């Protein structure tokens, strides 16, 4: 992680050293998060449910929200972009074995991302770009599903009086990006970008405050946005 952040810091410092151009733009549109998840196995649940070892993992659903990104063009070729959005909401489910599809719960998250971009300027109206940056993701409003609560009661792991909760740890990771801006008028245009973000978290199911199942989940989503661009 330190190596990844050092690469991003070097890129940002190089771009900040570029001659100032002071060109600000705002992009508004639809932004989608499409997880390419992988996870460790739900070993405790496998044991108490009598399932084959290493037969289960965690799946994360897609979501689309309102995207709002801010561009600061420092020179003809170099710029910064801050990626923001309204909170994403994801369902968490079991993948694999006889309980495939069992709802674990749901969570919301915000993944603000700062990108250092290089813009190719051979064409005036169509300008592709690439970027590298750092992503921070915070999770909140985690909630265990009634399906999981019922399954834990049926397996005699919990009772109806127990407090079952879910928590997900925050994440820092590398982000890569490619996209283009297409100018329609002097101040308006179309913005498209696609990013690959490293989002890694540890999920914990707790009963009365005690962790009964911990799982590492690499969400690592593809994030894509299409919207309108306004030059300020």
C-alpha cells in the first residue's frame, strides 16, 4: 500500500509543478459501481451449517447513483479530478454451496477519489485522457438481513433476543482511469470515464458485540460515468 501511495504522490507532485492554466469544470451524470469482488470463505458459517469447506464466499451487487466530479486543468495536458457521488447501496449475499443467494445484509458507501490526469490534445473537440489516483472508501448504514438472522437462529448460533450486527472497515487503494471529454459548445460538453478502483474491506458479523464471522472482501469495482460537462 505504501508503494502504491508513493506512486500516486509522485504523479500528483509532478502535475502540480506544471504551468498554471486555472481551468475549472464540473461534470454531472450517472455513475455506476460494478464490483469485481473476491473474498475469503465464510468458514464459521460453513462449519455450523455442515457445508463443504471453502465452498462459500461473499457477493456484492451493482449500483448506480448521481455522479458529481470536479476537474481542475492546470495546463494543456495535466489536470486533477475529484470523483464524488451520492451514497452507493449494495446488497451482500452468499455465493456458493446450498445457501447460495442467502442475503447477508446491506451497506452504503462513499468512495471519494482524487485522480491526476494526462490529457491528449491532438483534437480540440475530442480530448481523451488517462489518470492515476487514490481512493478512500467509507462504509456506513450496515444492516444484517432478516434471512441471515433467521438462519443463525435455525442453526442455534443465536436466539431472537440476541443483537446481530454487521460492520465493514474503511479502505484506501489505488485507482486507474481512462476517458474522454467531448466539447459541444465553448462551455458545455460530454464527459465519460471508466475507472478501476482497489477497494478492500473486512466484514464482521457480530452477536452482542462479539465477532462470530470475519471475512476479507476485495470489492475492486469498475466505476463508469457518463454525464454533462460545464466549464466554469
